[in-house]
C-alpha cells in the first residue's frame, strides 16, 4: 500500500483566530494511541477548548476532543486526555519563556495528517479585547463590500 502524501486537514479552530492575535506558529507531532489515530482518520476531532501547557520541559495538549473509535474495544482511549506534543527542546523552552514573560497563551489552530503522520499547528497568541473583535469584523465586512463593488463594476452592473 503506498504511503499518503500531502496534507489532509482533520479539524480547524476558527474561533482561535477570532479570539486571539496570532503572534507565532509551530508545527508539532502528537503522541497518540492506535484508536485515536483511527478516529482521526475518520475525520473526527474538536479543537475548540484546547490549549497547550509546558510541564517539566515537555509540552502537553489539553482539552482536545478526539471521540472514541466506534469499533474499538476495551483498548479505547478517553476522549479528552492530555496528549504529549513532539517539539524540539529549544522550541519548548522558547514557548515556555514567552508565555511566562509576556502573558501569552498557546492554542491549537489545526489538526491534520502530513505525509501520514498526525500533526497539530499551535500558536502563541494574545487575547483580543471585545473592541478588537468588533474592529476585525468591521474590516472584514468593509473588504467584502469593496470586493463586491469592484465585481459589480467589472460586470457593468450599475447601482
């Protein structure tokens, strides 16, 4: 059987991009059990409440929901267990240092398979205030209206 090539997206955390200013991103591997991988291959996961914590020099992914594998037996995993992230020691130290100094948080942005291996994209992020969220929504709406106006002009439709 040939190996998988490319990137297959499983889950994305759209709320994180709305709630946080993303400062820096990292790609990390995951330590998973067999039933977790099978459940992910079915495309089932949720990153909404997830966060990353550094404990004793190791990075851990907390509160990410990977549902139990339907054909699993007593070997099934628990859905919200903490999972170890595979990062270089220097990356873990840099993340831990920036989180403690600047008051940042680490959130998962995407969960995907890259060449057959489960990966998670994590980001150092700073929380947005409510006015920041309103401002980003207003900018997005203005850009959409501008693109629609240009499209109408190019088609020759007059208001």
